[in-house]
């Protein structure tokens, strides 16, 4: 008879999904909780920079599209929290970890959203980078996560198209709009590349996660895909590529590009971005302000239950 | 359509569009500030419904005006003195109880207004009402549930809900005011005679507030002026924020 661990590895190798009630190594569970909750927190924190422009969206159509998008992010946060809950952690615990700084969220949201073009750039580049990663995660070994990703990818690709289309309107618009678009591209291009994480050689969790097929492609491979697909998109917009070192490499069949500013990457991850404190404070403030509302629901439900029980007792008597 | 009726209908569609965009904007201010994630989603939904209504009313107004303006010109290029929304809609979001009580007042109002508008001889107004009726059913279910839970929840939630009812009550009276424009349209079978909705509104709101263990305020004060552009100080700030990007790039497409 084979051991539980051998059976687990057999499933992984056979591309069978691991389901919540299946045996799994503790570290597999931990890695998944870390990755899924980080992903959920990113969706939830991501509502802030984009929500920041809902009240200022420049047309009613753009306002409606942006509200829908932020609403989708909230929905993604919900699926992902639920997926993580199948691993034995509660939403309340995850929120506590987010607020205490124990759990991370994507560093991209620690960059400030300053202009309307930033909203377009986020849809195009940030959702675009997220999709490259998430498409590969549709094949992740954990069933609930994989199914969540399939659903989320559909909506994200819609966001990406909307973002690009909004960017196109700006790039083909007035000189002022075009300048705003270029500025947003210049600021968000590099942080978008950083979303794929450190170089493979520097990535603490990568190796085991690849072996267990939690991650299916390496950070550097995914980043390369994104770099390659973005070159032509920038050309179509008629904007300048922010990377002066971008150059087609015939031999590799990929674009060569300049190295990222890794000092900035680690600095933002370690709390020194423009908005790290603001994002968490906003989340804490909304959560704390909502406490009396949550208490009211609990009190109301328990009153109703008491009443129901009393009525039932009466009927029985 | 006679010129007088046409002008009145343009004014009427603009008023209804203003109510929708202003309330939709206020609701949207809650997104990422709700008490839990599900509420952020719900706020998004309700806000989207109102922004959608605003677009339909303004598009119709633009069609009647036929002067090259579009929905965004109505929303973004008029100032607070030109806006014709009811004051209730422009009040700041306040706390969660304040927003839910305002929503209840508005939802009950639309519950009675929209079926009347559905009967309008004007096909466009009737079609907009047909779509909005379905949304309002869901909105009312939600705001009613919340007012019940807050009113009959904890001591704190009860106090906050009562405070909101008292603070907003004086802004509800103008919901039922008629003027010449609306009377002309009501007589023509195009607009709704809102003065006839007051009893039903009061009965429904009273029923819900009573079930929520809340007290219906004595009629002591009433503030009016939305339909003549005599607003509270809040609207100017709201429009400043809403219109800043649009107006900073004159004549641009987005």
C-alpha cells in the first residue's frame, strides 16, 4: 500500500486536483493559504486606488464601467476568501492578518492613482499582468483555487480590454489626454512588471510551489510573456515605450529588456511605498466603523431567533 | 408634441436624471467603505442602477433638446444652480444608518412613482420606468431589511437609525410638491402627480419604521428648493468633485 504522501504526489503528477478533504502536506496547505489569501487581499485592497476615481470619472459611461469593475474585484475577493476557507482558515483570521501586516497584498496597490489615465493604465497593465499569472493558475493543483481562477480570468480579461480601450481614447485624444496617458504608462509599467515577483533565483516560495504545481510557471517566464505582449500594445497606442532598452532578440524569440529596480521592489514590499500605510489604515477604518453595523445584525438575528423559539415552545405546549 | 409639452418634458426628464445621478453618486461613495465586502458589492449594484437611470433620462432630455448636447453635457456641464434634484438625494452619505434610511425613503417613493410613470403616454418615460421598477423592488427589499435590523438591533444602531430618520424627515416633504411644469405633464398623462403619492408613501414608511421600533417624527420642519435649484451647500461640493476631470479637458472624448 502506498503512503498518503505518495498518493498525494501521485495525484499531483497525474494532474488530478487536490480537493479540500484530501490529505495534503502541512506545508502545501500553508503555501496555499498564503498565496490565496494574498491574492484575495490584493483584490480587496485594489478596490481603493480604483474606487478613488469613481466619484471623478469623466463620463457617465466610464463611471458605470468603473463601478462594475470595482464591484467585480470585491466579488473576486469573496471567491478567494471562500477558497482559502476550504483550507481551514476563517475570513476573520485572514482580515486580521491583512490588518496586522502579517499577510501581504500585491505591491502594485501601494502606488498612488493620480490621474484618470492611471485608472486606464491599471485596467490595461495591472489587470493584464494579473491575467498572465492567473491563466497559468487555472491549472493549479488545488481544485477550489483552480476553479476560482477560471471564473476570475473571464472577468479580468474583460477589465483588461476596457482598460486598454480607455487608454486608447486618451492616446488618440487631445494633447493633454495623450500626455496624461504617457505619464500613466511611465509610472505603471515598471511596477506592473514587478507584480510577477522577484527573479526565480530570489523567490523564497517558488521551488516547492512549482513542485506541488501550486505555481505552474516561473516568475521570470510569466514576466517575459507580459513584456512581449505589451510591446505591440504600446505601439498601437502611439506612446513611447518606457523601457529604452527594449529590443527584439531573434535567437531567444523574445524581447530583451532592462533590469528592474529591485531596490524599489523590496523597499515597497517592506512598507516604504507611497500608500502602504494609507491602504491598511483605510481598510482598518472601514472595518472598525462597520463594527456597530455587524453587531446590529447579530443582535437582530438573535432577537428573531429567540422569538421564533418562544413561539415554537408555545405551540408545543 | 406641442412646444409647451416638449419643453416641460425636457425639464421633467432632466429633473429625474438629476435625482438619479446625484443619489447614484452618493451611494457610490460607499464602495470600499462598507461594513463588510458583501455590502460593497450591494452598494455597487444599487449605484449602477441609478447611474443607468440617469443616462437614460439624460439621453432622452438631450434628444428633446436637440441642440448637440449629450448625456454627459447634462451631467457634467451644469452647475449646482442649474441642477434640479430633490434635496434628499444630495445629502452627504453620513453613517451607514443615515444612508440606509435615506435609501428607504427614496425606495418607497420610487415604489409608488414608477408604476405611475409606467402609465405615461410618453413611450420613452414609460420604458425607463419599466426597467427601473424591477430594480426598485430589489432596492426596497434591501433598505427595508437594513432599517429593520438597525432599528431593532443594538441600542447604538437604534439611536443612529432614529437620528437619521429625524435628520432626513424634513427633506421628504418636497418629494410630493407639484409645480406648473409637473402639473402640465400630469394633466397631459405624461408626468406623475406626486402629490397623490404622499399618503401611500407615509403609510408604507410608517409601517416599516414602526416594525423597526423607530418613531415617526412629528411634522415640525420642512426644507424645500431642489426643483428650483435652491440647494443645500452639499451639492456644490459634490459636483465640484464629480465634474473636475471632465471640465479640466474641455471638449474631450473619454
